[in-house]
C-alpha cells in the first residue's frame, strides 16, 4: 500500500468515527481543507461516496460503513504492532491521549504534568479538558478521568479520588442580605447559580440526603454556566448559592470566603476514576501513566473491577 493510500484511509477512519471533520482534522494534526481534499481523493479513487456531509453533520454511507468495519481492526493491529516494540525500550514512547473533566484537569492533573513529563520524556501527552460524556474509543483516547457515575460499565476503572460530598455554599456577602436556608426546599427562595452539565446538556435539580431520605430541589436563579470554575468564581463574588464538590472548597472555607450550608443534607458522590477500555494489551504510555498515578495518589488510589454498582 502506498503512503498516500494509507493516509487517505486513516483520514477516512477518523472522520467516520468522530462524525466531524473539524475534530478529525485536529486529531490528525492537519488543516480541515486538506482533510476534505484527502477524503474527496479517496472517494474518487474508489468510485463511491463514503460520507454524506452538510454544513452541520457528517453521516457514513453504507459503503463507508463497510469500509470502516474492515479498516478498524487493521488500524488497531498496526497500533498493537508498534506498541509491541515499545516493550523492548527502556523508556516508554508514544502519544498518550486523555479526556478529563475540566475541574479535575485544572485542579488535579495540571500540577502533576511537569513531574510526569520529566519522568517520561519520550511520551507526548495530550489532554482534552471536556465535561462531555463521549466514547473514548470512538474519540481515540487512551483513557479518561470522570466521576464514577458517568463511566460505562465495560471499562476498567481506577479510583484516583475518594468519595466526596456535594455542598451548598455561599459567600458571606450574599448571606449578609439573604438569611441562609435551613432546609433544602428553602433554596427555592434564593438566587442559585446553576450549571449546565456537559455530559447531557441538562441543568439538573440539586440532590440532598438526610437519614436515608433523599430529595431533589429544582432551584432557580439569574445565572447558568457550564463550568465549575465559573460557578465557583460567581459564588465568591456573592452572586448566589452554589452546589459544588467539597474538594475544591477547603481553602475558601478556611479563609472565610465561603460558608457551607445545609451540611446535614450533603450527598456523597462516588469519586473520580481513571478509566480505559478493557483490552489485553495496554499501550506503554498508558501503563506508565497508571503507574505514575499510583505513586502520586497512593493514599487514595486503588483498583476496582468494572464500575457495575455505580448508578446515575
């Protein structure tokens, strides 16, 4: 197979799997017009249309689906062949692609990056900070970091952050003009800062639990954002009450910048997990990252089997 043919087939597989030319071009590190021309050249050479595209969507034709079904195992086999050579090297090499929820990427992974790259200088690390719930296999990511409730059951998962509480909080400046709620339902009389979740685009009710009683409160407010850091910033500025993971609040509690509310009603989440597809051969860069996280997060990281008991 000529190099140009391999490039065309690789480009087609990326577009067909991601259903998006811009994302595929970014993944392949080429310009979108170049990718479009590559796909056109492949279609002209084969004499069939492989993709139906509009300005808003990409769909794979029947011929394209058949080609993709034959290509995927071949490309996987090539990756595995290259990876087999990696085991003979003293230092792991290659690209490691991670998709990480944005707050974890900033608060937990970013501080570890310099040490990881210093220990493994031959690894090229790529991190996509994203609160969505995309398929890591389809997106060609080696692994992801998400809360346990959002991880598919067929993944291998390693806990990297223990269970944590979700806490309602507000700044003293907000509470100076608004008496703090004593019961969850009283939140409905407050200005609450809501977050649109990346995994489904929804603005969900806040959950509370006490003595086995679990309730949901559909809060209202003047601000909706899609990022935890923006929620925290607005809360510190006294905009309203927020519902946030306790782990990012400790310094603000200690400094008196934030006040916890309804602590007797706090709900616990399963924690954060590093997860990856269940397969026999794990790429060397991912093995190195797992080993690194075990060393760095040793007090709170342990292996678990498939996340079968975690419900949404």
